[in-house]
C-alpha cells in the first residue's frame, strides 16, 4: 500500500512527487534491525527541502523495505504510482535502496516510455540518521535537478556527483559514496558546485502529455546464469531439463564466449524448441558482445540474441517485460526488440 503524507505547499507550479520505498536512506542506524524512519521524520531532518520553494507531494510505502527484497510487483507498484500522478506532477523522485536500484530504474525505463517528465531515483550508502550520511546531499541534488526541469525524458539515477541514465547504470561499489557508474554511456550530468548537463545525450521528450504506455506485466520465469571457465555443462543441462523457463540470460565471457560443449548446445536448442528465448550480455564492464571469435559461434548458430552493450540489469528486466507482455513472441521479434534501443539502453548498432 502507498500512503500520502503531509507534503510541502510552498511555491508555484506542479509539485514534485516523492515516493519513499525504503533502503539505507531511511534505515535506522543499526542496519541489522532493518527498521525504517517514517517519511515525515525524513523530511523534518532535511529542512532545506523547503528552500526550493517548490511544492512537494510525498508518498510512502506502508512497509518500506530493503531493496534486495524487491520483486517485480514492486516495480509495477512504482510504475502505477507514477502513471497515476503523471499529469499532475512536475517530475518524480523515488527514494530506494541501492542494491537493486539499477534493476528498478531499468525496469521503469522499459515500462514508462516515452517520457515527458523526469523520473529520478536516489538512495544513500549511509542512513540519514548517521552523522556522515550521504542521504541529504543525494535528496537535495535530485530536487534541484527536478526543479530545473532541464531533463524530462529520462529515468535517471542521481547519486553523489553523477546523474546517470538508469538503464545504463550499475552499482559498482558497496563502500564508497560514489557507488554507481554507467561504464558504457557517459553521465547525463556532473553534479558538482554547478550541475553540468550533457543535454546532447538526453532522449527526445515524448510529444504527448499523457501518461506513458500501460503495459506492465513481468515474466518471472527467467534465469540469469554467469558462465565461468571450468563450469560443468552437465549441471546447466540438468537445470535446464527440469526448469520451466521462458527466458534465459547468460553473462558470457569477453565479447560473448561460451563453454565448449556439444551437449550443452543441444540442451539450449531444446530449451528454444520448448518456446523459450535465450539472450546474452558480456561480463566485461565496457564494450559489447560481438561475433568475431570461434568461441562465439555456437551461440550465434543457435540464434541466441547478443544484447550488444546492454547491462545485465537492463537486459534481464527488458526480457521480463517483453515476455511478460508478449507471451507468444516469435524468435524474430524477441531478437528485434532485445537489440533495438527502446529508451537508450543500448547503442543503435
Ligand atoms: N540493502 C540496502 C538496500 O538496497 C542497501 C542500500 O540501500 O544502500 O535497500
């Protein structure tokens, strides 16, 4: 359930809509207890939010959570909230845990497109209650960006000194304040003394003011498997034989290289014959999957879709969205959609 709390009515224009879902941002100092401050306390602890002279409507999940416990229904809950208040909001700020922030941002970018209002997500590495918390700065920078309205067509993560396209982002650090990067795509803005936007990178804003598309089903019968040298194909074969999967994503080695195993190839073929779709992304942080080595040939012969320079988070959530909303998707359509950018999640070629 999502409840509205007392917001801030200062200033002119449409309000920024803040949704608090949990995460370290609002956790009590003793992280092991996983107890959360109510949103009203959070706003009281950051009185500077009033200085923006901008109306804020604030909403909170009745049970804020650690984002590592989020499930697809939670993504849908967030996207429906955004759609519900879309026309009456200047933009959205989702307060979220960092562990699955890139997954949520990626999924929102697939569900909510095209956009004409910014959807920002932020969180914190240290709880607001603690003296050296980064929560205050992350919240205030996000509000500044939403107030300026320079960015309108992106689902973006505002964290520390960077504004990143959400579906290009990944959590790279569990201890630094700068915990997010988008290694294959430049930041949308650098958040320093000034906010330096790279507006040439922004997606074109939607023509309509209406809420973005309404499909939001998610296929959960999917699996993500990381390939490693020495992996025993028989384990994978056993797993695939006994699991009802609709979508399988491999994290392959280098530019898209797989184990050398004829029996695994047969097993992948039979998975495809049962109507499932298979795709892969690279384990490398930069570059893309391509087909230049013999080690890439088996996947390419099987028609396993190489997701170019997509992050694992973007590819997995795209697969879930695509299969959830198109249960009888042909192999050709799956390949076409997985390799075509919907909201800037991969390069065009
Ligand atoms: N486990 C926390 C979460 O993802 C970590 C954080 O917010 O930084 O909710």
